[in-house]
C-alpha cells in the first residue's frame, strides 16, 4: 500500500521569506512591491477608508437617528391626542355648535353703534323709574377692544336704600349687558335716610366690520414693530 509523502514545512523559513518581501520597499514605486506587501497595503487602506466613512458619514446619520428617536414620544402623544379627537369628533362638533349658538346669543345682547343712545336712555329711565335723583351721568371715552367696544359711564344718584338696590337690579336685568363697578354708597349728613351712590356703569357694543378691520390692522402694525419703535 502506497503511503502519502509527508510535507515538512519550516515555519521559520516561511516567516523569513515573508519578512524579506517587506525589506527595501520603495514607497515611490508601490506597483513594483511583492505580492504580500501589496495585500497588506490594500488591507490597511481598506481599514482606513472604513474608519473615515464611519466618522464622516455614519456618525452624522447616527445623530439624525437619535434626533428622530427623541421626537418619538412627542409624536406618539400627538397621535393619541388626535386619535381621541377623531373618536369623539361627533361630540366635539355638537359642542362647537353649542358654543357658536351661545356666542350668537351674547352678541345679540351687545348693541350696535346706532343703539347706544337708546341704551343710555334705558339706564337713565331705570333710575328715574325708582325715584332716584341723578347728580351725575357722564359717558366717558369709548375703549375699543378686538371685537367689541366698552363705554364707561360715571354715575352718581341719590335716593333711599331700597330704591338704589332696585335700580342696580333693574340695570342688571336690562336686555343689553351693563355692569356696575366701584360702587360707593354714602349717607347724607342730615339723617334723612337718603343715600348717595357713585359707580361706573360699563356697557358694551359690538364693532361693525369696518371697525373690526381697523382693530386688526392696528394690532398687526403694533406687532410689526419692536418695543423701541423700530420695525423688524
């Protein structure tokens, strides 16, 4: 029976031959290097390219990924909120209609510019109807808000306690909104039982479309300026 020839490999000789390929290499002529140095140079270059690609490309991608992950809880919360609104959309629409009806009712309680004189007359008649004596009834400067205007009226009346109380109740029950502020009631020094009441009555009216447009334009103009007055 034939036996296979044994391979005697001298490891030191192999290493010596490999090391000899790296001796005397000319860095200016890499194309003339032996095979082993060429392979080693190729592997080293590949490793350097991978490291550079990691730091230059993958690191920025990793930062973007972390930024997106940080947004995930907020996006989930927004999703749950919108899902809840979508489920309750029918009920929300009903509530919206109810609010719009309520706002319409409130607007009907606000007089227009042409009705203000009649409202002032109603306040005056409410006092005279209770037997009160008007010592002061002076409308002030109209203060325009975003969608309505406020008119303060300085009022001073004198009369008996119950009549003054009834006058305040009558003002509160007017079809238009009128509020009383800074009430001050004092007694006359003659002990006649007559009291004097000073107050500021405030009534409100809605702005017409032209006035609303003017208010919005004024608000936009003020926002376009810095606190120092210079435009942005």
